[in-house]
C-alpha cells in the first residue's frame, strides 16, 4: 500500500500517522502526498560515468538539497535525497580503497540528513532508521567527528520524541567522542542542556548553557562543523529550553529576537521560530498576539510540511482553547484545522 505520513487530528490532538496516499489526495490536501519515494526509484539505473568525480557530484547535490530544504522544507526534498542516497550507496559499493572511504563518509552525511528530514515531516520511524544507519556507517568510516555529530543528532531525536533521559546519555556520549575544543563539543552540550530542561531541571539547564557559551568562546573555527554556531544561536536554543521550563516571558523575548535576525532564505526555520514564539506568548497570557503569530506559522507549515511547526501549533491550539472567544483565536484554530486530516 502506498502510504504517506501526514498530520491528522485525533481526539482533539494532532498526530502524524501513515495514511494511504489516495485518502490524502481525496481530502484535498494534495501537498501532503508529496513525501514518499516512488516504489521503483531504488531500482532506477544511474550512470555517473560522464559526470566527473562521483564524490564531487554527490557532495554538491547534498549542498543544493540543504539549501532547498531551507526554502521549502523537507517534504518536497526528502524523496530526492532518499533516491540519490540509493545511487550513492551503489557507487560506494563499486569503489575501492580511498575512494570507497570518502564515499562512505559522504553516504553517512546523506543518511544523517535523511533522518533529519524524516523527523521534520513527522516520520519518526524513518528518522530513527536513517540516523541509526548513519551512526553505524560513521564507525565503519572511522570518522570520529561524524560519530560525535550523529550521537548529538540521536540525542536531539530522543528528546524531541519524548525520551529526554535517553538524550542525556547520548549527549554525554557525543561530548566524550568530540574533540576537546571543537564546535562538536558545544553542539553536544547544547543537546544536554535542552534534555535537562525537558526533565524540568532548571538549575542544570542554565549551568549547562553557561558551559556551552564558555566552550564556544574558545572553540575552533575550522568551518566544517557547527560553522553556524554563535552566541545568538545558543540564546535561541536557550529560549526553547526556557519555554520547556515554563519561563514564557524570557522565552518569548528570545524567539522574537531570533525571528528578527533570521535571514529570509531560512523559510522553514522562520516557521519553527514563529510557532515557538506564539506558544511562548500564549504562555504569558497574550492570546491575541499568539494567535496572530500562529497564523503566520500556519502558512509556512502549509508550504513546508514541517512537523516541528505543526507540533508547536498543536500545543498552541491547546493553550488557546480556553480563549476561543478572544480576538483572532478562532481564526487561528480554524486555519490550523484546514491543513490537517480529520479521520471519519
């Protein structure tokens, strides 16, 4: 059966569930049906003989996919990534020596990215599968930087799927694996900090974020790992943790600052920040502002299919339910309802 994972309202909450594509198409939400790879994609013939270096080809393709994801979200690019992952693995198996090692390291990056995209469309099973394959491949490739990064991703995936205690252990493993003084060490500490926040451990959360800022100030800047890490990024991550701890005033201010500084090319991330900001403003009692910001996030969720946006909007929907008669709240809730399935 041809299935696609989509958001559906079940017993008042939004869950991501596998649904036959024909049902999605019949619902009028055709954009949600674009996430699955055609069954014959994995067997397609692919000849790179006239394309120069396979490594350079696939490395450039990955960069283009990342840039495209920033603009339109993962629902439209995951199928292309998965298809090219199959082609890359085929080339890697045919290679030998140093070429095989280079292609395996790149295949590991593809697997990790596929796991991230799958998580962002709400397909947790596929996300875990790709990320586990990436971790295995990183060990085979003998690339400890990759291993540290993917352990961090597994920590992120664990906390985002409701297992913060597991995330603490994975983040600790990522930090032990990372080179001391590297940005990978900072990334691991950030995952650890948010896991503490989800567990309600406020003191440990703030202490760990302070550690991350200290490490960042003296971290290397080789441009390969975590080139996007700066104080503003850490403060935005802290805002998310503040919201998890119930400190909505400071969380809202942090997200508002992040949105103001975000480049236009990061369209999907803007939707994530908007949804988180809206939930934080609802936590402060400013329901009208929360509904107005939430409406903007609904529009980006529709464009990108990002589960991270939809999950936050679901929480916002629940927070605003008692204020259904206030300005803009009913309009927000109706707009959210229009982009999810309603099983009979």
